C-alpha cells in the first residue's frame, strides 16, 4: 500500500499508460497480471492473478 496526495482520478490517468485499470473505488490492477477473468452470478468478476 502506498500513501499519495494525488486525487484518484489523476493517478488513474497516469497509470493508464502503464496498463493499469481501476477495478473499484480504491483499487487499481495491472492488466498484465491477470491470468483469467470469470463472471460471477452476482454480476461481478473474479480475477485470477499470475504469480511470478
């Protein structure tokens, strides 16, 4: 976890260039770290990550 003073929308704009996406109000994920993405009956998705 990192403490930053930037607003989240500003961080989101900066991270887009590095293939990060916002997955919730407070979380970002590196697209390249996703192994699989599965839909759930709740309407949400479950991501399995690559463990390198």
